[in-house]
C-alpha cells in the first residue's frame, strides 16, 4: 500500500498550500519556499477554490505562475502557450501573459495550452490543434488569451487535459477539444472546437477535476461521476477501457465532497474527511488512502521541477527563472513623501509628520519604512500631500492626515495606521489622490472624498461642504474609464470625452480662468476622443485614441498638441514638465513653458533609467519610473536622476 500512496497528497495538510492542475492533472505546490509535485486537487479540502501568489502549473515543456499583477510564463512557446503575444520556440525568462493584469482565481495547464479564470471570465491560449481553446475554429494556436465561443457565465473552475478543456459554470460542466477517449462525454470520437454541455444527471455540480484524457465531477448532493479514459480505472468502471457517458461511482454511495486528479489517478474527499483514490496503482474501486485525522506529510515527487528560494528566485531544473524574482512593482513620489510597493507591502520614506508612512509613528525616514499592515495583495498606491491610500485585497485603506476627510473613514481623525475607507462597492479598478482628496473608479463610476473647498470631489453637496469624509458618487454623463487628480481639481474620461471639476484658476478645467467647477464639466475638444488624462497643478494632458498628446490650461491655454513623434500609451504631469511611455516602454518627456520648442518631446536614454519600465508616476518636481531590474528611478526637469530606490533597499523586517 505504501507504494501506492507514495505520491498522493494527504488532504489534511492542504490548507497551507496553493495548487492547481498541471499537465494531465499534475500540479506544483510550494511550501516553505520548496516546490513539490504531487497529484493534487484544484480545490482545497473545504471546497474553496485556491489561488496564490506562488502558484505554479506545468505543461509538457512550459510553466506558468500566478503573480499579484497577473500571470507569468516561461519555457516552450512553439504553440504560443506562454500567452505573451509573440511567437517563439523557447523563452527562459518569465514573461507576462498578454491582457491579464489581475491575479486569476484558477489556472491550469494542458500539454501545450493554458487557461485561467479572472473574475469569472475564462481565457485560454496556446495549442488549438484539437480545438482545446474553444474558440469555434481549428486555427493551429493562439499566442494571446482568447475567450471560448460560448455563453459560460461566472466560470468557477477550469481543468485542462492533454488536448481538451473543461469548466464548471453555474453548476454545469462544459468541455471541448479532443474526444479520442470520450473525454467530452460524447460517443463519437470527433472532438469539438467550442464548449459542449456534458450529459450529466440533472442537479448542481460543485467540483470538477481531470487527467490527461478523463474527467470527473461532484454534485451538490455528493454524487461522483467520471468519463473518458479508463484504461487504468481512473474513471471508476471495471469493464471498459474508456467511459463514453458520465457514470456514477457507485461505491462512494453519495458521500463525495470534492475531487482531484493526476494524469491517470482520481481521488475524492468524502464528506466525513476520508480520502479515496482510483486509477493507476488502485484500480477501478475506490481505495481509502487516509482518514480525516491523518497527519501524513507530503512526500516530494522525484520529478519535482521548481523551487522558490527565500530570496524570491524561482529555480526550475536547477536553472534560475529570470523575471520571476519579486521587486518594486510600483513607485510613487508625493509632495513631501514617496512610497513604493512590491505588491505585498507598502514602503514609504521622506516626511512623516502626519503618519503618512502608515508605520504607527511620526518618525521621518530617509530609507523606505514598511507600513504596519499585514502582508497583503497590494494592487496600487496613491499619494496626497500628507496622506497615502492603497488598494489592498480589493479594498481601499488610507492613512495620514484627515483634516478634510481625505482618508474616507467617515470622520476627521488623523491616523498613523491604515484605516479602511468606507466604500459601497465590491471592487476597485483605479485609485488616485490629489493634495487633500482621493477618488476611485469602480465599474465605470467615479467616487471621491476629502477636500471639497473648490469642488474637487465633484459632489455638489448641499449645503456646500468643504469636507467630505464619506465617499460619494460623482455624476458623470457616461461610463468612466480613466480618472486623474490634480492639486485641487479632478479630470476623468467618460465615453471618450474629458470632464473636469474643481479649481480652474488657470483654465485647467477647460473654462475661463478663476472659476470653480462644482460638478463635472466637458472640456471642449472638437471631434477628438481620448483614452487617458493626467491632471497637474494648473494644466492637464490627455492621450487621444490615436495616441497623440493634447494639453490645456496654464501656459498651454486652449487645447494644444504636443510633438511626441510616436503614439503614447500613458502620461504623467508635474507643474514644470510631463512624461509619457510609448508602445515600447520608452520614456519621452517635454516642458510646459510657452516656448514651442519646450513642447517637443525627447526620449530619455534607456541606459539611464532602464528599458523595462512597468509603472510611471509624478510628484511636484519629479517623474518616477519603476523598472523591473533597477527599482524606482526619479528624474527632475533637467532629466537628471534624483532618486534611485533598489529592491534590496526595501525594509523586509516583516
């Protein structure tokens, strides 16, 4: 029996691990910075889907890992299974999967394709020889994520076999791709290039798992069904090499809680906590390999391929995976303090007179000090004059001065520790901060709070209140896709139009100077449409749908085009100069004075700031870039480097 259970994961210790199905159901787990491979489930023992910042899946010759800002893959890319949008044979450095900017809840790898679920949406990429991407055609492969051609609402779970894919959505199971062993639950051996419903008995299904060519599902009433390859008993039937239609696992007798699978094995966790397995080494009749009280540990598989070192390096087959190591992923320069995040913690330095570091004290620091907040998934940060805000685990927390309610906590009390902002929304897309106010975007709507002296929150509250301690929704005439806060005003892009509100002493709200705008007002721009805007102290710049840059207010006066030479995809503005990134992540900057020559952008040499820029921010006198290898680098109006924070400079005491 010990030989049979040698590579089986005992579920009583699963709660501490992140995992998902790999090639043919094999997965990689990480515990105490050591990676191990073992047959394992796509859900925990308690049935809760698992995602994690250290989750790795492996296909035949490619690997993918969940990171806080999306997915990174490396290895064989012959079929586009790395999803980076570029063809290639082998890529040893970890690259981002194109278009996935948030951590997925599930990820799985087949032989040469990969799939993930982000906010209920399924995307797949890589080999499509058998239609395993589900896009309704047999194009050979896709180098970037695509959405299957079917209505699959709120996808809960995905598993990938060698050349087929299955999902659990709204209590039903759908599969597509190769059907050589009836893994699609169909009698014919021809496969399907788009999702087909599996003919399971009526009822809601709560878990699925699959191996190389077989699939199993568990219903809400604890029944287990399997179909597909049964050559080693992995589908639980004694009299056939493959199972055409889903068949009930009779001997479990309606007590299955969840299921997991390796290439040719299937295991079920029963409602009482016991674990039963079928398939290779067990046969077609479920064998109990552990009870709920088992204290057995994971036995590393001899084919363990990856490990995560304490210093953050990923090692696969004794080779360092470049690009995976954690570093500074976002840096922001404020008025008197600056902050950076590695997506796990926030680090601040400079002036801390109002607790804007979030360290629980008021001590200034020249070196980055870690915010006193439990390690979390930090999605983004924003800085005001003396307050800081961050999106942590899909919620907003702010700290520092609160004289105008800029912490959004419902009161006016300063806090040297992070406090939760009271927001009536479930998800936050964007977070920005002005001098004394902050705003978010959520589902196409804008919410603001803090100082309203000049109407910069866009909340024309009656009576007009100079302080707004509770976030309120800004009434925009369209769906907002971008928002930016200046010193005392705010601008947003809604349905391609730009709207601004707040102080317009120099025409920054697109109206005559000296006026206050209490509610969003459209900036005249003729036929132009825009994708992004950056608000500074007395002027703004925006990017058109063609990538051209237009600025107004201050010395610009009315809307004027800046000579950039190439389309830009993002911009930031300081009171004295502005910068943007082109499609190749090259940094271009220009001045804001009246001389037309100052408004011709010049490219900042990559040897000074790096050529792998992943974020851009602006303060009063500096523009800062975050570079994967070099960390956070800031330049002044003369384009001289003023600050350089390296990943190793971050205080890792927590």
